[in-house]
C-alpha cells in the first residue's frame, strides 16, 4: 500500500482508538502557557528488568517509588471515547518497585487532575486501577482517565504516601 494511502488509514485508526497518538506529522507543540513535563536531566531510569526507555517518543518520569511514561512532545492527542462521549479518554500506567499484581490486584492508587490553564470540571477516573503485568513479571498499575475538556492538565497519581505530579497538554 502506498504511503499516501496508508497515512489516512493510520489517522483513522488513531482517532478511533482510546489510546493516544503522539508526534503525528502535523502536530503543533503545546502552547508556551502550558508548562508540560519534560524529561529530567539526568533522566530517571528504572532498574532492571524495566527497559531504560519505554519507547523512542516517550520517557520515564518519576522515582523508584512511583513512575509513569510520558510523551517527549508533552501532548496526548485524544479522541472522544466512546464516540459521542464529551470526554477525552486515556489509559494511564504507573509502575512501582515492589508492587506485585498477584498479591494486590486492586492497588491503592488514586489519580486526580485539574485543568491548569482555566477552570474546568475535575478529571474523571476509573478508580484505583487494576494490577497488570508484562513478561518477566514486570508489574504495573493501569487506570482509565477521562478529561472533560482539552487543554493543559496537571495530573497527580498517589500510591500510599508516594505522589507523582506531571503536566500534559490534551489536544483533541
């Protein structure tokens, strides 16, 4: 299939998916008024068995007590989910050394969010999340979040006494 025909197909899949699509060919950067979280220098790198970097267009953010992966672009381009829903949905994963999804399938994770650049109703969440795992027992916590509006959002994840806060630009 030619690249001219493949791009519209990929964009259609991207916009119909709940997952975010990053660094698209025409994605504008976040506005300067939105202080999106950027990689630390030096970057946070989790210990083995976790990879040094989640993917080429993402970076790890946090500490060994609680971390997530964020887009280098600072933007999540989200579609309404399901179609007709007014909110913008996203899955959000957190990792933590010592977390075990077998022994704690409903982890003590809470996520809250507020719009940074103007007033909006608070972020909606799926609750405490669910324990999940990849190969080699790399456990993580997955939760769903829904943004009532696009814009600049501050998100805070909390697990027991450990807290992680980041800023992300939500582009529809």
